[in-house]
């Protein structure tokens, strides 16, 4: 199985979110290192690459709404 790794700009376009949103998702650990994204080189200043299909699955699982998990507002 081949993985489709992409730069931040391409991942941003593919996922329909801004580059800064991708950064926030990484910072808040919604997107996990070495699962959803990885560094190009082993350095903190290195750019990152995203596994597009894994990111899409992660975001769908995290943000999809399900009627069983919704909290109902009480009046």
C-alpha cells in the first residue's frame, strides 16, 4: 500500500482547510505525529508532510456528528 504524502500547501487544498488550521490541528494533537504527518527531515525546523488519506479519516472521525453523541440543549 502506498502512502500519498503531501506538503502543507497541497494538504491544505486537499482537506479544504487553511495552512494555519493544519498547524493548529498538529499543535492540539488532533493530527498525530508519525500517523497523520511527519517531518521531511529529523529536525524541528524541517517542513512537514501529511498522509492525505489518513488525515481525512482522522478529521472525519473527529468531527462528524452522530445523533447518539450530540448533547441536547435543555431549556
